[in-house]
């Protein structure tokens, strides 16, 4: 396997900002290891984020980065990839952003141009008060659904499959295969 000239694309001078027990740190570190394994240089990588906890990640990478409006990161990433197809373009987005930018997720899967989308799904808008999201389980209690969520949750992997995405995977940060799944996505 090719090896990156860099041992890590994370800035060691900026500690990761995630709350104790949050899986965000594990996702960022697994993505870093996967990016190193691609053998690409920092100049060939773009990490794209939007608002939310996952949106805290882009500033920690010493690669190209783009941080934009909530729910729009997949659109920005698609434009970047179309402008320069040789770049490795990775989106870090939450379930909240996927709900806000649902049409963007569908169209990126439909276009299938090589944008990688890593969704951190905590089943709510965690940064802004725990409001329900499109993935909150039926009956789930959140700050905006105190009597339980009345809507069936959206299955993001099934949606991506129906739209034509050729790679989909689901895991948790508690599983030892997080690195393997992210490396497979980049491949």
C-alpha cells in the first residue's frame, strides 16, 4: 500500500474539541489514518464540513479545508470535486446537516463522482440543544419531541443506495472496524 509522506494530517498543536464520550474524536482520528494510508499529500486532500459538532473538525486537518453553511457541505464538496477530479474530497457531516441538505445527499449519490461523505449520526441536533433530526428513532425523546418522535426515521444508507451510491456502510465508533470502513470508503 502507498504511504503518505505525512505521519498524520492532524495539527498536533490544536486539541480536538469534542465532549467526553463523543465519537467525534474517534471519527476524526480514523479519517486521519485512512487519509495517510492513501499516500496522498496534504495538497491533494480537501476536508469539507458545515455547522454542527462534525463541523468542528476541518480546522484540525493540515490539508485543504472548506467550512460552510449547515446542510450544504455535500454541495460544496461536489463543486470542488467537479472543479478538480484528482482531489480526495471528504465531507464530515452530521445527521442534522443531512436532514437540512437532504437533496444534496441524494444528488451526490446520484452523481457518484467520488465525493466521500462520512455522517456522524447522533440522532439529534446535539450542538444546538438536542432537537430531533431526520434520524431520531420513532418514539425518541428530544428537546423538541418531549412526548416522543412521531416520525419514522430516515435510513441514510438506504437513501444513498436508492439514489445510486456505489459504496455505503454503517458502523459505530464503538466497533473496532471504524478504520477499515473509512479506508474502504476512500478506496
